[in-house]
C-alpha cells in the first residue's frame, strides 16, 4: 500500500484522537500518504476526505471526541453504498483503510475488504464489548470517570448514611460496571452477564446497614436494568431509599487517560504495519500484552467472555 485513509465511526470514545494521530504519524513516518475521512462511512460515501500531514494531528492526543467526527450511515449498510465507498477510495488511489469504531464499524470494514480495499479495524468504544482484545480504546477513561463520580457520591453518602444506585453505560457488556464497581468498592454490581436477585440485594443492604455500614453503592450497567426501577424495588423490600445517579454521556467525554492514549498509539502504529504487510479484514487488539490481528468475522461473532473472577473478588471485598 502507498496511500491509506483513516476514519472514526459509530459512537465516539476518548482516545480516538490519539489513535488517529498514531495512524497518521506512523503512516507518514513509513513514507505513505494518508487521508482523513470526515464523519465515518457517511463522509466516505460523500467523498469528504482530506490529506493529513504531521501538523494536522498536532495537539489532539489529549482531547476527547474525534477530530474526524463520527456518524452512523444507513446507506453504507447496502451493497450499493459499500461499492460506492470502495469506488471512491479506488478513484483516489487509496488502497488501505483503518476504521476506528465498534462492532458495526468493523462489519463495514469487512465489507470493504471483500471489495478489494485493504482494511484494519481498531476497537474504539467505551463499552469494552469487543472480543479478541483485552481492552478497547476509551474504556479505561470511562471507568475512571465513573470511579471519580462515585468518590464524590461517597463523600455525601457517608455524611448522611445513605445508599446510592449508580447507572453506568454498557448495553451488552458489564465491564464498565464491573471495573468501576470493584475500583470504587460498590456493594452490588449488576451486569447483563450475571442474573441478579433483588430480594438478596435488598436483604444484604439492610443487614450491612444494621451491622454498621455507613453507605452502600449499587452499580448497574444500563443493559442489565434501570437505576430508578432498581432503587424502587429495593425500597419496596427494605425501606431504604437509594438515591439514583445516571452518569450518561459524561462517560464518553473528557481527556483520555494515559492507558487509553498508549493503547491507541500502539494499535494505530500496529494497524499501519499490518496494512503495509498486505494484511486485510482484520481487527487489531492487545491480548495479554501481545498485539494481535484477528479476522473481523471471528471478532464480531464472538461474545466477549465476562471476567467472573473479578466479579467474585468484588463481591468478596464488599461485605
Ligand atoms: P458503537 O458500538 O460505539 O455504537 P459501532 O461501530 O458498533 O459503535 P454502529 O452504529 O453499529 O456503531 O456502526 C457504525 C456504522 O457502521 C453504521 O452506521 C454503518 O454505516 C456501518 N455498519 C454497521 N453495520 C454494518 C454492516 N453490517 N455492514 C456494513 N456497514 C455497517
């Protein structure tokens, strides 16, 4: 490959900019030409591409969001839309594309790969719901934001001897709730992967308060339940009225942590290398410290295994 392009797609996440920067700088370092596609697959179909130089990615490593912007594009779900995307890249002489996004974005990259464009996917999503990588770009920052918010809630809860239900993101994957829950000492972690028993949760909360605990945190992943409903169900059982906080989109904003920046930098550089080696239709990740590129078909069809050891540890430590 001589000319490559990079785009961000689907929901944004912190560290996407660091990944774009790594792709651009690594490509230029290796003598490639590199283009940025604006607004994901929508921009690709609209031929909204610009040439990137070293300075075009200056001062972005620390910024949340994505300078390339992102979009969801219905037209790209059709074979005609995908063909149009491939034709536009080919007309510009671009033979490689790096897609930073989630599951859906990966599938788009796979389609382009089958149309002869060399593609690589990078896991850009806060949910950590992508298989064949231990962590996705943005996850570490999202967890830190949750932990920081829970620290603040704890201060006021302890003063008033209260409990809190905190709803965090995670539609199919409870990792944000799990990691934030363990790191902030939550009493209960509710995730889509593990069935929960509201009677047991309410009973344990009452016993813990009776035994002298001065605050109690229930953290729930949005895909496992609604914070308000869980709070009401607890009140109906034990009379305690947990305050509900829904963290929402603040979890997707703000400056990326050093972990996310380093993950993005490593993966961006790795994806460029793989394209230069002629690889295509793969998703990049780091598993146990080792960089890997796995067939996209395999990645999108695999359910990420839930870390039960970590979940059980959190339970043991939260008595
Ligand atoms: P997140 O999980 O953060 O929402 P995502 O990448 O999964 O990110 P999607 O909205 O699912 O977000 O996908 C982003 C875009 O990728 C879609 O708007 C569409 O243009 C393209 N896309 C999704 N699925 C496919 C598919 N099966 N084939 C081709 N393109 C797809």
